[in-house]
C-alpha cells in the first residue's frame, strides 16, 4: 500500500495558488531511445505520459502548450526504479563517532539525505524499514515520517514499522507500540521473526495485525528454515494487499530439493521476495543473496533492494538500484532486462504502485541514462535524469575526458561532452 500523498506543488512555495501537476505545462522528452531500439519523443502532462511518437513528431504540440523541452539524444529512457528495502533511520551512520545518534533530528537528516541519494540514482519510491520500540520508542518513526512529508513531490517514501519482540511477556510492549506506529502513519507492518524466541508466533501476530488494518506485511528473514517458511506461506496465502520477505539469503544454502519446494510454496501463496545483492542489513545475522533464478522459475515475484546503506551493518553502499540490477546480471545469471525488472516493475509491484511503461496513459516516473542499450547502461550509467510525476526532479551529469584523445577521435569512439542536455 503506497503512502497516501497529496499532489506536489509546482514550486517550494506552499501557497494555495501554486499549480499542481495537472496544471503544469507539458514536458517534452526529445530523441530518447527505448529498450526496443526505437527513438521517440515523449510528452508528459498531469503526472502521466500523454503521448509517445517518433522523434520530432511531438515538438509542435509541446511548443504550442508552452512546455519545456529536454533533449535526450544519447540517452536510454526507462521506467524509473524503486527501492523496496532500505533503512532510512540507520543510513549514513557508519562514520559516527561513538554510538549512532537516535536523536530525531539526526534520524530525519539521515533519512532525508539517504532518500535524496537514492532519488539521484533514479529511485522515485523507497520503502524504509524503521525500528520501533526499545530505546528509540517511536522517535525514529516520527523522524522518518517527517522526512517523508518534506520529500513529497520528489519521491515516495513509505515507512515499515519493525518491532524487535512480539511474543511472550516481553512482546506485549512490542505489540502495543506496533499498533501505535500504524496510527502514527506507518503503512506497512514488518519486523524480524528470526530474532524472536517464537518466530512462528511473531509472524502470526504480524499477519493478524496486518489483516486487521488492511496493510501489507514486509518481514526480514534469512529463510533458512523450510518448515518455518512453509507455515508462514500457509498463513500468508489469503492476506491482501500482500506479504513480502527479504533478504532470504538462507534459501540459497538449502539443499536444492528443499529450496525448490519452498519456492513453490511461496509462489502458491503469492509471497514476494526482496533480495539484497549489494549487501545485507541489520535485520538478519547472515549475508547472501536469495536464489533469484530458482524463485523466478517457480513464479515468485522477485525484487531487489539496497538494504543497509553505510551503517554498522554495511559500512559502504551506494543505494543505487542499477548497481543491484548489475550485480544480478553479472553474478546471478539474470539477463539485463530481467535484472532491471527486479528494481523497476517488480519493485513497484511490491510497493503497491501502478506499473510504469513508456506508453501513453502510464505514470510519468521515468529514468533516462546515457547509453543506447540496457546492458551498457547497467555497466556505466553515470549520467542520469530522473522524472517523477511528470517533472524532472534530479540530474546527474558525468563527463569523462582524456588527454590527447586523438586516437579515440580517429576510431570514432563514443565520448561524453559538456552541455549536451538542455
């Protein structure tokens, strides 16, 4: 279930006279290359794609509407990626002197900076898993929700409430604070069953609460216990709007027949899996990437997230969805298009967001990356233009220059120049 958000204003002003997306002039993306090899113009308006035509065919209409023109010659135009597994409350804390600050202002700053970093890479939607209870209470969640409000119109930030314990006497407080978290604005119920003395009881409690509130479930698990996963799949089968598990690295350590049976059970129950090819996170003790090919072959929806981003669980990280897709293609045997699907269409589906295609009528959430083929873009996608709700919300321009590059000129090798995008 995506967060319920009002349309973004035209500018940073909160004046009621500021026009919304439907009132903005059209945005024309010119000369973009699509995955199928076509070169097209794409006109955006009202937060959606209004028209897609051959290159040069839509320029007149945009000019009459007083719209803005963006030259995407040399760029590949893609549905924008999304990140279904991030940790905004702990991100960018690895370099802290001493214990990581739980001060709400520090958490809000880190969560905002992390979301903007991910937006610059192209992620126009992020699901942030946030710890609730224990020392931090609801302070970290309140900070992430403030970050969400401040980013409205730039990116969609969804909060997942993660209590530590939910069973036994100690779990009573966790259940109470989880209910409070949903009232505050967390839109997904999460947590780490593996860390509770009764993992099955933990999962059952989460599923019951989610059914009561009509919200999705997103649980951290290593998924190394087939019997436990079988019970969870049986409980999750009828829950809507859905159940997601991640990072499920333990599935890759199971015997092949056990992993295959478990994948079939997850597929039958409609449970999605989010893998973390860039590294792990604090929700599970072990690392490893889920067997994505096995899961996809069984019919499980597989998405990829960033996980820990420069925190105590992983001191490095870029928060870049294209890096996750690159790793799935280079290490785990997915083709470039299937790998990109895990961070775009599959990731948006996990988040409950509408599908994006570069076709009329679809949401105008797009990513332009320099290159003419997806494999090359996943390898060297330095220059990027990010479109959210029909407007450009982020740009990254990279220029590579060589001293005495006559050899490259003689061979006609591609190079990046300055000022190529208006």
